[in-house]
C-alpha cells in the first residue's frame, strides 16, 4: 500500500517528504546596533523587572567579562554616593 501511494505522487513527493523544512525558512535579519537598541527598549518597556533581571542574568552568565566590568562600574558609583543631601 505504501509503495502504491509513493508511485501515485511521484518523485516530487519523495523529495518534499525528505527535504528539511528549515531550508524553506527565510534567513534571520542581521543584528545591527539600531535593531538591538530598538528591541532592548521594547523589552524594557513591556517586561517586568523580574523578566529583565532574568535576561540580564543570562547575559552575564554568557559574558563574564561584561559582568566584571559592570560590577566594577556599579561599585565605583556606590562608593562615590554620599547619600541624600538634606541641607
């Protein structure tokens, strides 16, 4: 029965059935600074603080050099802060 159906549909069916569906997908757009910044703004505007923290955590785990750089910047800003001025 299976051989009969293959004969009825022909070689085009065989090629379609064995082809990779990913080949038919369009290429992903190039990530430019403008696109990355636009997406970052959308995420910040529409995501909760927890979701943003999780994304930033994943980013820091993947890029540990950036983690250390940001940590140093944060510590330097914290050390410079004297607290509110009530005078």
